[in-house]
């Protein structure tokens, strides 16, 4: 069940909302704001949501996008949900390590691994 969206492709798998990004580069402020709003709507529709963000299509991520992810993670925790990230390329993962966000987020090598962990 794919929902049409400008920046996200959302599907359900075993009770988990799996989100893939349509954009290879998540850099522009407006795009990040729109992605944040789309993710917020998703989180607000389901208390205790299980959300997997799959970054397999993403090559570049700005610091503003990281801020949006931190805010999203906080909202999900407040609503007793869980968030996992997967398929982050090496360059982006280095940014997560430098900023210590790899300790904040549960990051998996593949979507399959992440889904198995919910």
C-alpha cells in the first residue's frame, strides 16, 4: 500500500511503516521541512508507531536534516513508538559518528536487519 508523496515512499511491512526517501540529496531547507511534516503526520496517525527510515537512495544529508531526525525521534519516543534507520551510506554514517548521533539512533546495515529487530 504505497501512499503518494512528494518526498517519501511509505509502505507497511509486518506492522512497521517503512519509509524510503525519493530524493537523493536532502539538503534544501524547504525539502527538509516538507519531509519533516510528512513524517510528523505519519507519527501522529499511529501511537506507538514502528518506523523504519531507509536511506538506501540518499547520497547527501544536511545538518538541518539531522536536526529534523532528532526532533522526529523525540516525538516518536514521547508517543511510545520506535524508530530505526537503515542503509545509510558510508559518508553519511561518518557524519552520524562525528556528531555521536550513531549513539542516539538505532542504525542497521539493511532494512531486513532493522525489520527483524522490531
